[in-house]
C-alpha cells in the first residue's frame, strides 16, 4: 500500500468541491493507494508528462508516484474540462 499525500494546491481544490464529490475523490484516492501496484496508471503527455490521471466520474486527480518511497503525490483535483490547464 502506498501513502497518499495531497499537496496544498490539491487540498484547496478538494475543499472547493461539493462534499459528496469530495468524498468520492477521497474514496478513490484511498482505492488508488491500495491498488497502485496492480493497475496501469494513465500517464499524461505534453506539458503534463510525468503526471498521471485518476478518473472520478467527471473529475480528475493529477498525481505522480515515488515508487522508491511508495508515495503518491496528488497535485491537482478538478473537473475534466478544467484540470488540464495546470
């Protein structure tokens, strides 16, 4: 199991979401921490290369992974229409 660290920008994004959506995001991040070694993360390209996306309905979480320390760093959370303007 990997540790999930939600960075300050993503924490602010999370606090701005509706409570039910924020709970779905939090639940999905916990799922990711448990399953990261058995799934194939969705890598991003272009100016967001090095990041991965986690789909949560119409929302996305952008994260990167430190496999040595077993940490997932969540950088941004938002609606899929806005998230890629990072």
